[in-house]
């Protein structure tokens, strides 16, 4: 039986929403294996942090959860 899990990750960039989304996926890949899909959930533009705008992207990331074998703890 295949089991998947979804997490929502938020990342920011001073370059673009795409860059923020890629940062979210890359950071998740550092700690999660078997990423299957990523979907943009929300994008915002924040002007409150000084002169340079911040692009924020929330990404829903789906990954496969490995099954434990009998006797694994």
C-alpha cells in the first residue's frame, strides 16, 4: 500500500516567487526523500521589510512515506 504525506512550506526571496518556491522544495529535499509533487498554495509580496520587496511563496509538497518492515522500530 502506498502512503503519501503533504506538508506546507513557506519560503521567501528578494528575486521572485519562483525562486522562493524552488528554495522551499530544495530545503525540503534536504530532509525528506521521495518528493512526488509540489503545488503553489499562496503567493504574497511584502513591502514592509525596507526598500526591497520580499516574495513569499507557500508550497504544498507531497512525498512518499516508506513502509516499515516487520521488526523495524
